[in-house]
């Protein structure tokens, strides 16, 4: 009876376990193995010890890609958190067509990233793009959204925010709705203004959601790939070369699988440390 | 310190549901008034309108001599204690209590002094650094009381503050609130569905039903002279016994309900004469029924005996009629025993079955 039951259990969980082994566990172990090798997929593997690490530390382009990604995060995360929180707060009020707006802001999240990126590439186009046409119509000059090194990464960050903000808005909305109404009533009677209620009641109450959103968008931001891959190819002058795009190139353009795996592990380590620091900084003790 | 006056106050929800209708009260400065009624009677809505958490549909609310209808809660100088405490979970006890003062930019030394004084009164000094979730229900409500005391408001509002506490704590905090009122002499308005709280706390109690005031008066007055059957049944525990029967005139008035019939000799004969031949509701409180030691009295059977320690509740029955009597603990009765009962007629009430009003 017991054996039958446990067999049944394994059977039921088998689809996920098989999926996990093939697509998560094996790649992790295999890429860890690759770190110490040189391999071009078709040829034999060659043990190189820590040579990949030496290469990494002296590879300026890798560090450029890290720098670019951090620039992206510094623009994208604050923008995303603030916009998502403001949208959630507004859509938590009793306003007309609330359900429509909630759905509308969430829509980009479920649209394919490639589709969104192609769309925005056209919006951003310097000569024929809608954005520049609009700017010109109201009397401004053209902006080189994707073709100047200064603007390209901020443009991508802006688009990424538009694409993902709906998801975080929904998370914040759930958080806001779990704040009981009587807490605001007590604060009303205590004499709090709208802003003070937001500062002293809302923010602490949704602190766990804020942490979650920060961590999720940090991890998501570090894996920036589709946008620069489709939009700019990492240019102009490598100004939008993200770390994942660089890793992809090392692996699948130059077939340096060992080196790509090394960079991948390095990125994972960086993400781990950054998230740890974030948690330490924001988490309240209670 | 202020009078609170409600003039023809009406609250309509969703354009058609009358939560409160033509509500009129005058609460004088320093008075302790209890609004009591079954759930859904509109008592909390009245309190929330006074607090400013709910808009007034019609009528005026005065605090002091100012109409406050369109004044924000924070400008009304009131403090409120909620049923679920409504403490700020991420702040410790000190911050919870002092939050309102900090927002009002009270000097920090003054804050410290007031918080300490309040904590002293409520016996919560040792809890200052704790978060609400590390407190028991009773402690939380003490903190909530502290939060309202330090503000030194004109009016205290209590919205069923003891309902979430267990019986023993409820009694303890009830006396605490009583003492607080004696000490502060501030106007207090207290909402509860518990008639025991209403009777013990209120200088004046207001009984509500379906958004309408049924009766206002001192607890004793309401208990002894209920205006209608609802009030008579709501106030008192166990509640008043009601028996519907017919008034007959056979050499003096007789209340006829088959086996539970008796002559009416309470001095109410004059008023009851016009009901001869009609139905009437006879009401008698459990403590006004006693077991007769003699042959005289109405025969009934003890169905259930509830020993409370200091008294006994007897569930009496004859045919379809049942009564509850409250008798001294040394009364010699057993379940199943046949007894004769006597009513204390001067304390009996009679109600018109149509209007439910006391005759």
C-alpha cells in the first residue's frame, strides 16, 4: 500500500522532475564543468584550468557589459518601482473604468518581448518614428533615441519599464488591497494627511511587496537580452551591450562555450551579491 | 470637552438603504452615552458619522457649537477606539500611542510626558518597545486606549472596543473605561451590542433598531420602563418573558392563555379595560417570577434547571407555554418537578400586539 502510494507520488511529480533535470539541473552542472574547459561545441573539450577566469578579468568588453547593465538597472528599477506603485495607488481608488485601465496596463506583460521590441524600434526611429514626429509637431528637435550612445540605454530602460510595469503594478495592487481600511481610518483620526498616510501606513504595510518587486526586477534586469538583441544589437559603440547579450555572443557567435559559462557564473554571483545587499538595506526588522 | 448634538441626522447608503433615520440626540459635556442595539441597527454608522469617517446624508452634527458635517476627522478633535484595535503593526507601542501627537507637531518632551502618563494609567509602561503582534488582545486594546487618551480630545468614541476580548478581560477593561471617564470627565460615546456593557457603563443609553432610536434614558429607567416590546426584550439577561393571551372581564380582568391564565391585579386594570376581548402581550422579567411555597399560583413543570452558582435559571413549561425564571440558588427544585409560580405583578408589563408599544 505504502509503496504503491509513493510510486504514485513519484509518477505524479515526474513531469516536473524530468523537466527540471533536463533544463535546470543538467545545464547548471554542465556549465560548471565547462568553466574549466575550452569547447567549441563540435570539437573535443580541452581542460584549461582557470584560464577562462584570467581571460574574464582582462576582458574590457565584459566589464563594459556589466557597466551597461548597471546603468540600465539604475534607470529601470527606480522608474519601474515608482511608476508601478503610482499606477497601483491610482487604480486602487474608486475611479471610472478601473478594470479597463488595470487590464490595459497589464497587456504589455503578456505580449511577446520580441513583438514589443520591434514595435518600439519603430516608435524610436530617428527619422520616421512616431515619437520624433510628435516632438517635432510640438516644436522640439529630433532625439536620437537608439542611435546615440547617451540615449540608447535609457531608451531601452524606458521601453522595458513600459513592458513590465503592469506585472509589478498588479503585485503592488494586491499589496495595497491587503492594507485594512481601518488602519487608514485610525490614521485619519490621528490627523495624517494623504501623503503622511502613504508614508507611514502604506509604505511600511507593503514593504514585503516592495522587497519582492525590487528583487524580481533586479534579477529580471540583469538578464536583459531581447531588447538590445533585437533593437540595437548592442550598439551604438557597445553602449547597449548587456551582459547576457555578451555571453550569448561568446557562446553562440564565437562558440567559446567554456568562456560563456564562466561569464554566466560570474553574472549569477553578481546578482546574488546585489540581491543580498538589497535585502539587507531594505528589510525591516520585525 | 464639548457637547455633541445630532439633529435629524439621516444616513442613506446606495440611495435607498436607510442606515440611520431622523436621529436626534443631545449629549452634554462630560456625559457617557452608550448606543446599543442588535447588529445592523445603525449604531456604528452614527458613531462613524460623528467621527467623520462616514458622510452625513441629511441633518447636522455639532461638536461644541460648530457644525462638523464637512470637517475632516482630524479637525474634529475626537479620538476613536476601534473594535479590532487598529494599531499600526509596524510601529512599537510608544510610536503607536504618540503617532497622532507627532503628526500634530507636539513638542517631543510633551509627547514623552503624555505617553508616560497614559501608560501609567493603563499599566502598559513595560510594553513600550513591543510591536502590536507581540501583545495580547487586552494589551492591544489598552494601547489603543492610550493612543486616544494622549490626544486629549474633546470627545472619545468607542466602537465596540471590547467585543474581541474574552469574557474576563471584557469585565476588566469595562471597569477600566469607567474609571477613565471618572478621571477625565470627557464626553464619551460608546457603541455596543452588549446590553450588559450598556447598562453598566452608560449614564444615558440609547437603544436603536433599524436606524431608529427606540428609547433614550438612564439604564434603570430603560430597564424598568421600556417603551416597547423590543426594548423590553433587548435589555436584560435572560430577557423578558412574553406571553400572548386574551383579556377577559369576569368579575375583574383575566389574562387568558389556556392553562396559563391568571387574574390581572397589578393596578394596570384601568389601562387594560379597553383591551377586553382582544389579544395582549404580557411581559414579565425572569427575576419577577418566584416559586410559591403554598398551594396558590400557576402550576408549571421545571424542564431545565441551569445552576449559575449565584442564582438558578428555571426553564418552566406548561402545554405550549414556556417561561424562564431567575430564582435564588438555595431554591429546592429539581428538573421534572411540578411547581407553582407567582408573578410580581407591579413589575409586569403589557404590550399592544399591533403597535408593540407598552400599555
